[in-house]
């Protein structure tokens, strides 16, 4: 639990970093909104396919979070390099 808050702080810094592509930020936000929204492209009551769209969107959002953190780390690395 001690490393959780620094990671959240680092992610927030990454979201506010202008060097991180805006597309990644927008896609992450849209994935989050879709995931918490009660409205889906495929209704959840349909067997198997109902939950698959939520899982795909969740994985896409997690990938974008990793892309944001990676871009922010590269920015920090090159900023601190003489």
C-alpha cells in the first residue's frame, strides 16, 4: 500500500505532461467512461458477447495507461540527460 500513492501521483503527472500524446489521454478517458457507463454497444444480458465488449475496452484502456506512463518516463529520461 505504501507504493500505491506514489504510482497514482506519477500517473497524474503523466496525464498533465504536455509531452505525452493527447490521443492516449483521450482514449484512456473514453475507455474509463465506457467502462463505468450503463449503456453498452452490446447489452450485458446477451450470453458471452455481453461482457466481452467491456473486457476489450478495459484491456485497451490499460494498454493506454501503460503507453502514457512509458511516454512520461521517456520524457523524464531525456529531460535529465545532459
